[in-house]
């Protein structure tokens, strides 16, 4: 991939990260101010907005370990960022870079909460399936991770990464 296209993709991904971060932080601000008194039921027993503070990670694991999760998240985002830039600059890697940008956006969104409030603000609740309450950042991380797995299983071949490993050795 030529340098100009790579730079254009990077700028687009930075814009996407900023967009997800703004949406995430605005919805969390809205939740902290509007849902403090009572949840908003959108569809009885199906979907609601309810304010939950999570001091742990996904699905409530590692509750109360905010500092460790913050450090782990920062290291993880730095590693994912390095992976983003060290991937081959081939057109075939564009979908992988997009998924990494989504994961980075979500990760940063939750890191901001952990640093600013010592906990993550969640507000989206699917009551029908008793799913854990989540937020916009969680959507970015989850969708990015799912698409990345699909790409690794069905789109990329071992050779795509073998070439990369040889060029980075």
C-alpha cells in the first residue's frame, strides 16, 4: 500500500477513534446526569437505560481492581497500537487496522472513566436476555474483537502473517 493511502487510512481511523470516544463520553455523561434517579424503560423487560458503575472488567470480573485494570488496559492499548503500525502496509490489512482502531477507541473510552472516576459508567441494558449492562466503548471493543476473529478465521491466511514476521525480524 502506498504511503499516501496508509496516511489517509490512519487519519480516517483517528477520526473514527475520536468519534467513538466523543459518543462514548457524551452517553456516559448523559447517563450519570439523567439516570441517577431512575432507569428509563424503553421496552418493558427488553431494553432499558440504567446507570451502573463497574469497578471491574467485562461481565463484572475483577471487581475493585481498578488500578490493575487501568495499567493493564493502557499496556494493552499501546500493544494494539504498535500492532496497528507494524502490520504490513498491504491493502489486505486494511480491515484488520479498522478493527484495531475500534478496539483502541473502546479501550481508551473505558480507561478515561477508570482514571477520572475510578469506575466505568455503563447504561445500556438488554433485560430480555439478562445481559450485563454495557456502554458505547464496550460496543467498540466487542465488535472490533468479533470482526477480528472472523477475519483471522476466514479472511487471512498464515502466509499473510508469515511475510510480516520475516520482514520484521
